[in-house]
C-alpha cells in the first residue's frame, strides 16, 4: 500500500541546470515581475501536477473529505503563502502533516543531483560559483582569503539569492558578514529546486546534506573544521545537520558550530533522526525559532534553543508566516554586525512569562553570533517590531533603522491580524 501511495504522490519536476563552472554573476536588482510570472505559472500547473489521483481507494472515509484541499495545497507554489493569514497556513500544513503521518504517503523521496548544486563564494559585488566536487578552484580564487574563517549559509525556499532587496535573506546576511570582515561567506542554495509545498515537505535532506558534507571534507584538507561554521535556514538547517554528520563519519571530527534558523517541521517518520538537525551534529548546535508550529518547528532540537518573544506564530511587526519564518535570519544577521553582538540578550527559562516575572535564574547571554558554546536548554527574550530588532541595542548601533535591510510585511493589518493574534496568544506557553 505504501508503495502505491508513494508512486501516486510523485511529481514530475524540472529544474534549471548550472552552466560552466566557475560562473561569475553580478548581483542585480530584484525583479517582482519574474516572481509574479513564476507564481502564475505554478498556479496554472496545479491540475496538471495533481499528486493524489486514486488515493481515495486507500484512505479511510474520515480522511477522504480532505483530499481536494490537500491535493491543491501540495501542488501549489510556496510563494502563495506570502500574505496568507497564519491561521490559514497553520490549518493547511497541520492538515497535511496529520494525513501524511496517518497514511505514510509523504516520504523524503525528492533528491537533488550533486551536479546541479554549487558552492557560491561572495566577493564584493559579485558571486562566483564552483561545483561542490571541485573546491580546489574555490580555495585558489582571488576572492577567497585563506586567513579567514569559513561561514557556509545553507538555504532552501525563499532565499532569492540573485536579488538585492529587503526581502532577500541571503543579501542581508552576506552584507552583515561583509561588514564584519572576518569570514569567507559561501552560499549553498537549493531554492531553485524547492518550488512547491510538496517538494518542501519531501526534500531528501539526508542525501543533499551528505553532498555538502563531502564538499566540506574536501575543504578541510586546507581549512581546519574548527574554522567552519554552517548556518542553515528552513530546510537548510536539516541539510546542515546532515552535512555535519557526514563530516564526522568521514573525518571522525566535528564541525565547530551549526546554527539552525527556524528549522521546519518534518511531516514524515524521522524517529531514527536521519533527516533533521539535532544535538551532536556539531560541537555546538544553536537554534532560533521564529515561526513556531507553522512553517518552523516548536520543539527544541539543539544544544541551545532560542525563542524570541516566546514560542509564537508571528513575530512582532509581521503579518504573515513568511515574514516570521525569515525573521530568524534577520535577528541573526543583526547580531553579526560589529558592535551589535549583544543586541539580543536571552535568559535560560521554562517560558517567556516566567522571564517577564523575573522567575528565572542565571545570567543573560547573547542570541546570535556571540552565543557561548556552553549554552544549554531553552532561552527566551523579547525583540522590537522593527530594526534594530534587538532590545539591547545601544543608541550608537551601527546598523540601525536607516540602513538595515528588513523583510517586508503585508500591508493589510485588518481581519488577518486579529485572527492571527489569537494564535500567538494561544501558543505562548512553556516549551
């Protein structure tokens, strides 16, 4: 039965191929027209890409009434989530996960060939791509500095790595590291391949994580693994965890640190821990949760788990889940800028309400770049609605509201905001 369901759930996919390596591309302005055209094409292909035909033959009657909604949702572009109320997205994702776990029809079966991904070195105003199988050319490139550490940012859906605008989390983080000047900033981006909700839910993070891990093993011939930090957003967090495990398997050494930024929930059986981020994937694993229990996981999955504003759906200043999902990256990016390392002071505590009542013990520690590797357990803090997001930012913060790039929000604060506010209130409880 499971084989039949898996077969029926397959979607024919196409993805752009990379050209000759290394390929240099100039960072260029964001084009909204291109995104709108892609969304329109995705929506028009829903019927053609129906992924649950005949499933009614195998499901219990109480699940059959959900099939049309699930079929439509899974076949849709992830971009349709932007601007949707959190209540709608939460209901849809939870419905899918409920059916998936009950029937087992979702599996991590969607893999990406190694030859279609690359390591992208950010050098000034350009990005140079190198195949993951040939890191020697990356290390010899004039834009690479052998005296600096390596930070690898792993992204999936919503990265928009080619655009230079306020909604581009890659650009925001790259600019923060550029200001810092201490790291070679490298992107490992699979966003071109995660274009539907179905792909997002079924990406084989284990296999693509091993591809990245093998690339890091090659890098480690010239760079100590203690000088390598992997940051992963969304599915990139789970890819990073698997990359860390692969490095340990081959080298018997741990990467110094993995930072998981709002890692997503997994809607299939991962009881063996093969696919998700977990403690032990690096010497230190820290996690920032910003869209709890909708697109992101609510349960702690690292050595230290940070819950800005508590385990809520929507971060202050956000009016949809996409904004909230990206906010983890913006918080972290703010902490990277010199002088802002302690903008987000958090306290080890069982809940945010306990922290507000000053019922927690221990010193506050910074969330973000300066988080000490000795940190353990859940940490809570509050943030601002707009940059500077950190409530502990000084008045002379060098990356303030006039210059910071922040994720854009939906302009409509009407009924959607009221409905989603109740979700936040109901979800703000001890982790």
